[in-house]
C-alpha cells in the first residue's frame, strides 16, 4: 500500500492533473477525452464524446483514435488513479500534452457534466465478435455500428445466400430479405441458405431460419414479394445499404433508380456461367461522385443476349465468390473503411482464376444521376427490359 502511494505521488509530479470542469473546457477546445475504464464501468455512463479505450489495450489502440502526438489528451478512469498510470504510458509513447482527470468519472458526474449511457457489447456479443474486436479498424465501436446497421437484401438466391450469411455472421443487426420465389431443388447447387427439406417453402422463410440458426440475436425481416415500382420506396426506406443479388435486368434498373433517388449505397453483383462482376453504385458518396448502374449499362441488352442462369447455367461455386465480395463491400460501407468500389467494376473469371478491374466513369448526361437529371420517376421496367430500349 505504501509503495502504491509513493508511485502515485511520483506520477503526480510527472503528469498534470485537471479537475472535471477544466477537463470539459479542454474537450470543448479540441482536446481528446480518453475513458480507460472497463466495459462494465462504461455501461453506467461515460462523458459525451469520449474515446473509450480499455486500459489493457490503450497503448495498442490509441494511435488509431489519436494519430496526432501533439494533440492534448485528458485521460479518465473511475477515481483518478488508473488514469495517472495510463497518462504516463502515453507520455512514453510520445504524446506531448497528456493530462489526468483528478477524481475521474466520479468527479465528472458529481459536477453535473454531460454524461451519456453508450451502447456497449454484452458478454455474449464479446464472445461472438471477439475476432472483430481485435481488429483496430473495427473494434467495439465498429461492432456496435454493425449491430445498429440495416441492410436490405434483394434476392435470397445464389448471390444473396453467401452475402446474407456473412453479414449475419458479422453482426449486421437488421437484415431484410425480399424475394417472391420458393425453394426449388435446382437451387441447391448454389443457394446455400436453403436445404433439401425446405423445397417448396418460400425462400425468405427458409433464409430466415438459416440466418437465425447462425446468429439468433439479429433481426431478420422477410418480404415474400417481387420488387415493383409501387412497393420499392416503402421497402427501401430506412436502410443503410442495398445488396442487389437479383438475376434480371428489370430489378437491377429498379434497384438502381430507387437507390439514386434515396441516396443509398447499391452493392451490385452479377454472375454468368464462369464470370462474375461486383461494383458499388453510389452517386451520393461524399468522397467522390461515382456512376450509377445506368452509367455502365444505359439500356438493357436484347433478351436473347442476356439469358438467365436457368437458361445459360452457372458454376455453383461462383455465386459464393461474388456474394462474399458483396458482403465485404457492404461492411466497408457500413464502417467507412478502405476504398469502396465506387467507379470501379471488379470482374472475376473463374476459369482463368483472374480478377480484372475496369474503371467506370459517371455519365454527366445520365438520365438518372447526370448533372441535368430531373426528379426520378419509375418506369415500366418489365417492358423496358423485354424490349431492350432505353427508358
């Protein structure tokens, strides 16, 4: 006990302590308040805007949150002791201006300063998503963001199966499935959401059973319906990302137009025999304004040049590759990570085991996302795609 007190006195000579009011003022002026308490402590409340990094991972993760070594840091624990040790370790990492909050969170709360009760992971979630928590780019904050995200899956077939499975496994909190079809035995060669025992069942019901067996904590919403101009606005509302796993041009054009209208990211995938394509159509993306699906395909090909999988066939494993890439792209969008496939079309050739990336420019004269585009009105997509003429 005496040694501990001596160590704390030594630390107080090395680390500047500030009271709660001064810490709040520093935070308002741009300082970063770092809460190093354990998750069960944070669950009772934490200062608004604080970076929450568990003490045991502080040295490993602080640079991901605060890369500027000259940034003013105020470290906080429950009572002001752990924060002294943490502040000294941050000084040794090279941070030039580190303070410790005297009295810790108890003093902050006692002074009536702003407190929020943040969403924290429970024990079961920490166990399930433990490998995500070890990834600095995801961590607890990213996992919570996934749990609070909503994704609309168009199609519960070949592409929707792997995409939905991996998004459910990753912890995307709400998955909505739109599909009007029933499970057919010919689907089972590639549509891994379904089983032989469910032949004849609605695909959305079969998919929900599989997804809940994998992750019972997520919400799975089902719509046994075909997307139409009449229902798409209602179905798409409130979702962060739309994953297009459809197998026909009419639905692809409808999904594209609705996503542009609502400013929602459209993760696109398509397959044909041994070849697949993935892209992200998101003209509302702030970093760079990319194309929409109509910029790439202004008009559908004639029906005889665009046979479906039922007509032309597809390698059963191919949707697994493309659908998984769609899931990766979706998680990147939800977490704001990496370089999204905006303005890029990734083409996969299974026979040559080769990826080719094509640049896709936005068409400034596009009728949907171009500079002079007017308010979007849906058209008769079935007639459009059966005739092969532009809308």
